[in-house]
């Protein structure tokens, strides 16, 4: 079974090398510009095919299996990248592209590995309630927590926004999400809040509460210093309230998760 896991790991490593280290930015630009007519596209797909061919051959599989597996990767990778070249260059399509590529490699691995079912069963045996609880915790501190904070701040958002807009030129954009006000960077405050909560939850689960203090101190230096220059007291209070709500919710979820997983709050 360890050989099967090693094979899958090598296939995934080959994908990472082929997509991120053996594909210059100029090749990507060429593919988006010329699509199927891009020579760089075929060079890129050929590199992936050679990687897979070499790995399967060195793993001791028959030439038929090696050729079929390599051909499958060649065709699917070419098709996926051609379709992607016609789509907008957004993070959503990027992650979707990577997930589909990895799925294709898993299909190749599952088809040529006799004990793949044992590997999958072994992985499921390793997944216990603690893993699920931690997964739920991270899921809650992202979108659900963002919605809760926005709802709690709703009664003050218009006041803070109106106060911040005074003196601003018409056409400038200010978005207030989770106590963050930003010009031009639409939804940046929301993303910052999510990243902040993920980091805080991670620090709590690792019992590194000092990291939470460092994170808040670093945010205060940049965020509240900017607000002080504006002399905007209402917005300062609004941002502080949003930050405190975000931290409180995440600490609460983190401590509950820590208690369920370890049977204690981890506070010494």
C-alpha cells in the first residue's frame, strides 16, 4: 500500500513541477493569446506527459499501462488547458483547473493501482470525529462568521459609512465589511477578516495565544494608524467593534473546538 501512496505522491509532485516550475509566464500568456494555435501549450502538455510516462515506467508497469496512462494525461490536460484559455483569468477558474487536473491524475492512479481501495479505506479510518470537528470550526469562521459580524454591525454601518464619505470626492469607493473601510479594493475587508479568523483559530488550536496578540498588534499598527490620520472617530469605533467581534467569535469557536478535541481549553 505504501508503494501506491508513493506513486500518487509522485504524480502530484510531477503536476506541481509541470504547472508551476516548468511553465514560464510567457507560455501562459501565449496560450491565452493563441489558444489551440499556441506552440507553448503543446510544449507544456508534453512536459506533463513525459513526467507521467517516466514515473509509470520507473514504477515497473507494463508498456501498455504506461502508454495508456500517459495518453490519458496528454488528452485531458490538453483539453482542460484549451478550455481554460477561453475563460476569464480569475482565482475561481484557477482553483477549478487545478482540482480537475488532480482528479485526472487520481483517476490514472486508481485505474493502474490494484489496492487503491485499501488506500482509500485506510484514509477513511484515519478520519475521526476530531478531524470533522476541526473542519467544522474552520468552515464556521469563514463565511458564517462573516455573515454574523455583518448582521451585528448593520445598525452602525450606515452611520460609519456616511461619516467616512463626508469630504470624499464623488466616485471614490468605500466598502464597509466586518468593520473594514477601503477605497478601490472591493471586498478586501471581507477577505482580510476571513484570513484573520483562520490565523486566530490556528493559533488557538496550536495553543499559541501569543500569536493572537501579535496578529492584533500588527493589524492595529496599520489599520488604526490610518484611521487616526483621518481623525474619523466613528469609523475608528466601527472598525474596532468589527475587529473585537471577529476575534471574540473566533476565540469562542476555537476554545470550544479545543475542548472537544483535547478535553481541555489548553490555557495554562
